[in-house]
C-alpha cells in the first residue's frame, strides 16, 4: 500500500504546527487508499550539513542514516510548513538537504500556515522539490493565522479547509502511486549494483566487500549442507571455504530477473563459480539456480535470503550438475 509521510516542519518550542499536523493526520487516517504516518522533525535531530552531498546514498553519520531510512520508507509526503521571513523554516530545509536519492521520484503536497498563510514558504518549497526530483502537486492548503487560528494560536480551521485537504490528499496519493514504476526502476539499478559487488567481491576474494551485500541476519539455503546457513558469519564462512579451494576465482550470473515491490525485491538467475584450483587445475564449475531476496534497509538493498540449487534426478536422487542455461 502507498505510504505517505506527514512531515511537521517546525521544531520551535511553543510551535502551533503540531496542531496542524495532527489535523492533517487525523483526516488522512480515515482514508483507505494509503497509509499515513506523522514525521516530527523533533524526533530526527540532524547536524547542520557537515558532509558532502549525499548523492551516493552512503551517509557517514548515524543520525543521517536514520533520517535517510525514514524518508526512504515513504512513497510520498505532505509537508506541513510555517513561513519564517518569507521563506522555508531552516530545520525543514536542512532535513531536505541531508538526503537526496531517498526523495527522488516521489510526490509531495503542502499544508502551510503563518501570518500570510505560509504561501511564500510553499512557493520556495516547490523549487526545492524540483531539485530533489519530488513531484509537487498543485492543490494546497493555506492557513492564515488571522482566520484559521483563535488568538493566532489555537487552530480552528474552517470547514472549507477540510475539503481543500481532501483534494490535496487525493492528489498526493494518486501521484505517489503513479510514480511507483519509476522508483522500481531505480531500485532495480541499485540491486544490480549490489549483484555486481558480489561478483567483484568474489573475484577479489574480498570478504569485507561481500559482508556489505548481506543482511546481518541473512538466512542462506546454499548448495552445501547444512540445510541452512543462518547469519552473516555463516554465509561468509561458506565463501571463505570457496576461497581456500581456488587460487583464482570467478563468478558469472546469467538471466538475472529482478522484481521490486516496495522495500522488498526478488531476483533469480543462474550462477556459476569457476576458476583455477590451488593445484593449477582449471575448474569450469557448475551452473546452479540462484534466488535472492533483497530488503531495502538503512544500509541500502541487502540480501536477507538466498538459495542456490541444482535439479536432481528423481530416480537416482542425485543432483544434476552438468546443465547449461
Ligand atoms: C522567525 C519568524 C519569522 C516569521 N516570518 C513570517 C513571515 O515572513 N511571514 C508570515 O506570514 N509569518 C511569519 N512568521 C509567523 C509564523 O508563520 C507563525 O509564528 C507560525 O506560527 C510559526 O509556526 P510554528 O509556531 O509552528 O513554529 C514568522 C515567525 C517567526 C518565528
């Protein structure tokens, strides 16, 4: 199901924005076409930008990794924003600047408030969204302090604002869903890079590079006994064993097909480990059927489960290891 984050863009002590964000969330939660979650920037304190732009999706700071995971988990956003000095609140802009890929090809709508309804803040947010490859929807909710807040502090929206919010949500949900195929393409490219990292890791006998491709709790149904290898150390021990046999190792993967659904992806293809053994014999290896289950985590796409197998002859019970894809 489409997942929309309602981002509260003020962290100011005494802020009125929490009332507005709660109103948006309560109204949105009645819908059945998407799941909505409130994201309070107070819960995601970030430094002022201290590292190079995170275009790579690799973040040095734990706080930024956590924020990236939050942004990555949504398909679209409602940005609830005040206006400070005719512009976007610094805390919201800082949160937007910290990550990049995680915003890309998603949709956003705006609920703004302030002396002048926050309209100028939204105009600038639309430019920021353009840079982040976020599709901003046209309908917006604009809440002047003078008319929608009692004593400019207690939020009492007029009924017409509810209709405006519904229209905004209609658009955010529709656009977030419509952009899903684009996000799938991006995820597939990232997963293919991970598979390439396995090939490089094996060729270089680099266990640490391989470690980065698997989830710590990976469950692997590898070709060798036992029935399952549980956890990253067991998986790496299997690869380390391969390295003890081979002087020079190679890995080929053919016909890899990847299907992405949200934070989960499945890949299947045919894999073959080959190379030169320690005694100088060239080993062609055998083709196995390989299946990968990837999870999108704060460390990017990692393998949570894999299996490698050969078919077996039902009469003899022996594996058939000489098939070619
Ligand atoms: C530093 C500062 C600058 C502001 N500048 C504007 C402004 O330019 N235009 C406007 O309409 N309101 C402006 N306001 C009013 C805010 O939009 C209003 O106080 C709003 O309640 C702030 O949101 P918050 O209470 O959720 O932090 C400003 C408020 C602050 C604190």
